[in-house]
C-alpha cells in the first residue's frame, strides 16, 4: 500500500513538473494541454472518488501556488476527481479499447472541467471575455484530448 502511494505521488510530481515546464508552454492560439487533469482522471478511474479527490486537491494546490490562482485549480481538480471517480471501473482497458474513445471521453471531461474553471475565473476577475471561452474552455479541451489520443496511440503500439 505504501509503495503504491509513493508511486502515485512520484507520478503526480512528474505530471506537475511536465505541466509547468513543458506542456504549459506548448500553446497553440492561447490553448494548452492539461496533463495534470489527465493524471487526476486516470487515478480517479482506477482508484475511485476519494483517491481522485485527494490527488486533485493536492495537484490543484500546487498548480495554484505556481500560477497564483489560489483555490480555483484546487477546487476544480478535486471536484473533477470526485465526479470522475464515482463509477469505479474494474476493467478500464475494456472501456478505452480504441483511441477515438479516449479522445471523446477526455474531451467531455476536459469540457466540464474547463467550463467550471472558466466560470470561476470569470467570477474572480469580474469579466467574461471571448478568449476565456475559445482558448481556455474549448481550445484547452481539444488540446488535452489530442494529447490523450497521442498517449492512447503509444499505449497500443
């Protein structure tokens, strides 16, 4: 059990570092992929809502500390981990056999996640611009789903 917790913490740290140093800088038209969301979703699907919420909380806390958006990432990642982890899947591979299923699933999860994020950012800043909707909500969801598609293709190969 302790070995599994250490391994999950190491992978979470790697996802956070990759997001901060690499994926956060891979912007296309203002959109960037969210590999931390992919990791939180994977943990929530594998281990349930409690693990997804805890990983989402701590990963979001670190992202809030890095980007200065105190509480927003933490809340959204924990909520997403909880919601994704509600149905615990025993055979995850049977649900994600084809890469297009992974793309569609991640796209829907990222749309919900980014929609809540856009709503909270708009409430915090007091304005809703078209850039928030096009770049942060839809653009980042498509980009995150595309990164998941590439990961699924490597998993098959």
